[in-house]
């Protein structure tokens, strides 16, 4: 935006044969630019690219208490697939990880 990077998204295809039909996505939007539709545009672009690549499934996750990211994923068609309790240790604190999936 105005020559500045305000968001990013990446598609990481799984390498093992049993899962090479799917990929994990990671995304982020700079705090000053949230709630401007940037995350939604990034996710829609990634879904389109995943389809071009012939992928059949995308996966994403966020901290369980990250209400905004979870809402964004749901709004873009991802389904809630569960929670991994205490899956992430950040700053010495165990955090739950919410899992999402999208069949393409």
C-alpha cells in the first residue's frame, strides 16, 4: 500500500506423497492495516493460486484466542477442524492452536 508491504501470505505445499495434494498457508497483516479487507484479499488470492497449482486442500491455524484470524478464515470458507490443546509454547506459556481446512 503506497509502496509499503502491509501484509503477506505464503503457501507451503506438503512434501510427503500422502499429503502433496494439500498445503498450509500462513498470513499476516500489519496491525495498522487490519480490518481494511487486506487479509481477505490475500486469502482469496492464495486460494486462487492453490487451485492453479492443482491443490485439493488448504490448511491454516491460529492461536485459539485470535478471534480476528479465526473469523477471517471462516469468512473465506475455511472450516473449523478442532483445537490442539497446549500445542504452542510462546514466552513460556502454553497456547492452544485452532485448526482450519478448506477443500478446493
